[in-house]
C-alpha cells in the first residue's frame, strides 16, 4: 500500500543519529526540560524569526496555553474557521470560551478574510441575518477576544488582511500553524505571521517527533513569561508558588532530542515536498480535479496534498479506485466543525457555511511526503486521471 506519509523511510535515513541523541538523554538522566529543550527552543525561535519559542506538550495544548495567556476564558468568544481539525475550536471551548465559526475561501481553503468584519458586526449587533452565530451569542453578552487563523494543509492564511482587521477591532490573532511549520509568506516563516503562533510536532505533521509535542512562538516578553508559567501549573518564581492555574504542558526531553535530529534534514525535506507537489500539479488533469490554490506570496509545506472532485459521487468513486490500486487516501475533513456532535449545542445549521459544507463532500488527500519517487507519482496520477 502506498502510504499517505512515509515515516519509515525517513527513520531509516536518520536511525543512528536518533538513537544516539535519545541515548544521550537516557545517559544524562534529565528527562524533563534541560539543555536539550532550551537548545531546541533557541534554534526554533531563530529558524522562525521571533524572539520567544516556548516548547510544549502538543499542538492542542499550545493553542489552549496561548488562549489562556491572552486572558481568554468563560464569557469570551474567539473566531475559528469551520473547516479545520477539531483542535482549533476545541482549544477555545476548553478555556470556557465560545468559538464563532466562519467560512473559508473556496480556493485556498483558509479563513475567509472578507467575512471577518461582517461576522464581527453581526456579533456586536446580535444579528444572525448578517452572519451565522452560535445561539449563546444572542442570549449572552460575550466578549470577542481573538481570531484563530489556521494554515490549512501547510498553506499560510491571509495574514495581511486578518492582522489589519484584528488591529482595528482590538483582537489578538493566533496562528494555528500545526500543519504549516516551515512554510513562508512573503519570505517570512509561518509561526511569525501573527501575534502568537502554535505548532504541533505530532508525528504526521511536516516536522514531527516520535510522540506528542508542540511549540508556541511570540515576540512579547510578558506573554512569553506567562506561557512559561502556564506550562508548569502556573508557577511563580519557584515551583511551589502558584500565581495562576496552568497545566503539565512541557515537551519531553526525549522528543526534543528527536526533533534536533529531524531539523537537520528538515529544509531538504521541504524542498522534496515542493518537488512532489509541483510534479502532481503538472500531471493531474485539472478538468477532473481542482488542487488547493497557493497564492504567489505563499510557499506551502504541503502537510497534505488535497484535491477537490466535481461532485461527492466522483470523490467517493476516485477514493475507492485509489484504494483498490493500493494507494492510501484520506478525507480532511468529512464533518465540518459546526456540524460536529460536540458542537450541537451551539445551534448552527449545516448550510451556515456553504464552502465548508461543499468542500467536506468533495475533498480528498493523496500521498504526500518527501520520499515519493517520480514513478510513484506518475502511477498515482495515472489512476487519478483514469488513463
Ligand atoms: C494537528 C493539529 C492540531 C493539534 O495538534 P496536536 O499536536 O495533535 O494536539 C491543531 N490544529 C490543527 C490545524 C492541526 O492539524
């Protein structure tokens, strides 16, 4: 079976180095934090081009911690796209705040920046006729605190517009870069594009470790201090003084060691991902399937290579055919967030976000990783094009 992501081939290339670095941690006996973690944080902050990197336990925890550090909690609301992984909205709910869903752009699948101001105005006027709102926003005076923009499938969202609208409305922008670490916008790396950014080192992400992990990036010294405190149960100057509530949010030292090895090959892997994406785009019959559009200012890291069929039936047929030909596929995402059972109580309707609903029926993702060979790409495309 042609896998969606090939972590095995990657491991065979770095096996010795990874074992060596893990052994060093085992020999040192330092399993929590320590130099391995701080060196990784310095490296990542430099790589991205921001002042602070706070490594943490997962991408989801990165989002929760970022929201907490910005004072988001019960009685607040945060704008989140309806077409993303559940964690983008779940983090908001876990703080006690309410997600306000918004539709996405039909071409690049990221938050529709032209609808943000409309949503803000509708929210302020409690007017569902102007933009769908959760029921609770009509009955309670929630306070809008921020926007979570997601860099879907590795492609940065439209930060120029998002940051501009956020500034005007005094909102914090959180970049959910869980899928886009290493990508760029106008030459700037993701995780540097908003007030605060979160990424994930879940194994299947472009930069993955061998377990759960994540990181938060920001330039603000106070927010960085708050995040470091939240990471360890809201600690003050010493461990048993707690000045706020937090969580067990640290990145394991062993995972930091794994990441330090993976970073050595990461830039080369990004180039290889771009090679694969370029060849796919050359070969795929655009009359049959649309490809996620990457605007000229962006370079995606292609966490997923996602196609859009003309109809739901065509999508289901091609997925079946690819699987029959031993080619893995996946559907990101089959159920829009506003239609998830977990969010039933918000009272949204399926047609509230048209593009999200439409794409959830037509998208499918095909194998994408740095180790795909030309002839494998050619075979996948032959099946897709029905040649
Ligand atoms: C994977 C992912 C997350 C969560 O990351 P974890 O490390 O799995 O907690 C958040 N947002 C998006 C968009 C993701 O793809």
